[in-house]
C-alpha cells in the first residue's frame, strides 16, 4: 500500500467514512473509489469528492509526484479495463 493510500485509509477509519459511502455520494461503484485511493486510476473529479468527504484537499492527500497512474478516466466515465 502506498503512502497516499495509507493516509487516506487512516483518515477514513478515524472519521468513520467508507469507500462505499463516498461512492454512493459520487454516483460511482465502490471499486472506482478504491482505484483512485490506491493510485491505479487518476480522476480529478473523484479525488475532489474523496478529499471533501475526508475534510481535506486534493493537494493535502495526493502529492505532485503521485499523479501518474496506468490509466486515466474521464470525470464521469467508467473505468477502462
């Protein structure tokens, strides 16, 4: 687990927030949130939603060096396999 994912997971536990709960609010599947948290997908839209739900900012949660991923998704598009 990368340091960003660890930080986000800790915040989620501390705040009692679940990936499923964030996904419901975002209108996406829980797996989409999981892919963003673990850095497998970069979605600025979902990053903003995750940060907001955790009372944080995208900049605080994701450092500049961690903006690359194997794939990118559009703000509203499904995950590409």
